């Protein structure tokens, strides 16, 4: 009977490890915050874009939890589906898509973005920027980008780059990853306890 319990515990641990390895290869979810306090007050625009070349691997960017002092109606062009407050799904089909939304400066802006990426060779870029009627704000161009490289090694498929001092980007663990980690730890603790 002890042999059967031990075998079941090992099988459960192996299943958790395999599922965890699959999660490790999945696309990350990023939380992006933008602190506009140093830019003073007034109105500006937040621009989000997802652009790929004609031969880019099929990809999507899903933007959710868009928060901040937004006003007016968002201007959406290209391959973007969904409605605010979200989620919005940007596709790189037909060149990609863009969202521009008016915002009152002086506070925090934030959103989450996650990606799907198909097979192929050419990449796609997701970017975010602040600008007014005549210039970019907080950086000479984008406040940050995430480049998607389908042919790269698993750890280099999603590259966060060009992040200005106004932006903060952090990877958010998926709830299923946290549950798998807890299940694996419980299995390890039960296995160790049984052997003592």
C-alpha cells in the first residue's frame, strides 16, 4: 500500500513539474505603469501600438486594466478589437493597430499587456508613448517597447526595451503558475514528511 501511495505522489509531482515547464515557455503578462507627475498638468495623449511587417509571425497583444485620468473617446485604427475599458486585442494582421486616448497629466497611468505568438521568422513590436500636439513627452519617442521574436530561444522571445524613467514594466505571474508552484511545494512537503 505504501508503494502505491509513493508512486501516486511521485506521479503527481511529475505532472506538476511538466505543467510548470509548459507555463515557463508561455508568453508573459506585463504590468506597465507610467508616472506623469514630473510632466506637470494639462492634456496629452497616450498611444499604444502593435506593428508587424507583412511577413511577421501571427501575434496578438491583449491590453486590459487600462487605468488613469482618461477623457474623451479613444481613437482606434487598424487591427484592434474589443472596447474600453477592455480588454482590447491588437493583432499584427494587415500591419497592426493603434489606440490613442486623451489623458490628463499629473498622475499614474497603468495597463496590463499579454501576448500570443505564432511560428515564423519576422517579429512584431508593441510600444507605448505620451505626446501632445507638437512633441513626445518623457522621452524622445516611445516610453518603452516589447519586441516579439518568434525564432529566438524561449528566454529571448519577448524583449522589453527602451523603457524611459517614467515607465515601470514588471512581469506578472499567471494565477495558474502560482497554483502549480503551490501544488508542487505541497507534494514535496508530503513526500519529505512521509520519508521521515
